[in-house]
C-alpha cells in the first residue's frame, strides 16, 4: 500500500496510539503481545505493526471497556442493533460530535448538497447513528432538514411534495420502494427531487441505475459505520466512481481477509480503518469486514486523497455453495439483467446432506398469469445458474410479497 497521508496525519496517529496505550487496557495488552509500543510508530509504514481491533473486541469490552476518556467528558452514546449478539456501544465527547458534524458536512458538500436544498432524512432516529449524522451535517451546510425518520411512507410522500424536498437519504432498498410507489401513482412531478444519498447496506450498480431511472435523480453512495463514527467516513462526488475518504479523520488499509496481510492499492480486500481524531473511543486498525479496494487513479473532480471503490459486500455475507463464493451483490446484478424481475429479493440458505443449498426468491415487476410466471421463473433460473456457475433454486414472487424495511434490507435468510 502506498502511504500517502495528509499533512499532520502521522502526528495524529501517534497521539491516538499513545492515547489507547495509556487509557485502554485491552488495546495495550494486544500491543504488548504484538511487541509494539507507541514509540515504535515513527513512519506511516509502522501502522501495519499495530494489532487489529475487531467487533468481537467491542463486544468483549461491552459496554464501555474501550473508553479512552473520563466518563464526565461524554455527551452522547450510540449503539448498533445487536441483532447478532450484544450491541456495540460507541461514545462521543463534545469534540467528537463536532468532528462528526464536520465529516458529514464535508461528505454532503462532496456529493453536491448546498444551502439551497431541502434535505429529507428517511432513516431511524435513536441509537442508530445514521439519521443524526446526516441531520447535523446537512444543517451545518445550511440546508433545510426534514427529520421524518423511517417508515410512514404516506407521510414521507406528503412532506416531499409540500416542503419541496430536493435531496433525501435512505437505504437503497427503501429508495427502491419509494420509487415503485411514486411510479404507480404518477407522483414524480409533484416534488423537485434531484438527488438521493444512499447507504447502510451493500447495493449494486444495477440498483443505482434502477433508482436513478425511476426517480429521475442522481443516486450517490455513502459509507460509514457506527463503530468508527457513523455515516461520514466517505462519500461519492457527482462523478459517482469511488468514495472520497475523510482523510483528515481516518486512515485506511486494504488487507487480505484471510491472512491479514496489507494489499497494494487497486487490489480488492477487507477495509481496515484507524481513527486519528476521536477522543472517546478511538479505534486502531478496525476490521470492518467490508470488501472494497483503494482506487489509485485520480478522480476527475480534482479531489486528492484516498478514494474507495463501492463496497462489494461483507466478508461475513459471503455464501459458499459447493465451493463457489457467492455475494448478494452478484445475484442482484444478474437479476437486473432479466426483464420482468424487480430488485426486491431474498436469498434463502438451507442444508441437505451436509451441503448448503441456495434459493433465490425474487418479486416480479407486475402481476402475471400462471403461464407467464412459469416462463419467467425458468428464464431466471437458467440465467442465475449460468451467471453463478452453480445450480441454485429460484422462486418467483408476486409484487410486494417481500416485507419492505426502512432499515437494512434482510437479503440472506437461513432456514431454521
């Protein structure tokens, strides 16, 4: 990996490493086992000498064992959903909140949001970091924020029309849901929507194209995670070809997810992030499990610094079916090439004779008779088998058969 950091990043890294060494026993113990001290971090290349931090570390230290400041300095807590175990709690000082707001404002400016926009936040407010991050960032830019939160689709549409929403943020799957309703009711001319900023789940270029076509907007990819800060880690510009990292606040590496070795720029692997300005819970070499790569070529927009490719998926979302690696994004791209299918789908994993089987459930775009349904299902099954290189099951569903969510779409379902 080419170590090209912004001015001051080395000193910020050294301060962060010293902070966790002095104040976080778990991290200090891992550093001691790795045979490294803060005094050993002298050059950018020394970053890779530091041990990784994982989500399991955060769970083991639940709720605040990774705290690197006095509790009296804290002004807020957030937490993950905890759907796969204990939630991961993240804490913020006053300065952390200010840094987060700056990160989000920078990201939204990169996307093209301005003070002239009315910005609708269609994300859940509360312990989830998404909504408040976008909210404060948009306000800092001077945009008028409409904090509708998640769900209540009828209210979303009403306010989009009455308040003249020009930019909204939601998950990609919910944006697709809104697009379906807007198309069915012929509402597109009712509001001046020009841009949607999407994140919270992996989504394909195929879904971007559908959303842009249906809503007649530009769809921008955003990236963040609660453990690091929330949204605001990276954002696409208008060229929509890579996410610009907030390099003043974060350092990133790409590693081989199996060996942990750092990979050269351009090679795909797991994203590892180190925070260099956080006070409450700084994280050193945090393994995100997100699969991406650093784009070495400069962006046409003229911005310098690290640019990340769209996240392909998570290493722990990878399904291995008869020795073949399958990601939901691969399935999504194949479904998009089959006329008559929507991109509302779910992957079901079952096991038979100790072997995993995959069935793809996908809605049709319109209600079909039995003959047309059977024909479309046969075509989809053939295309999926050819595209993935393995035999998978396929089930065609009626429109709106799958539950819609304002949060992360549940793409993988494991049979009980």
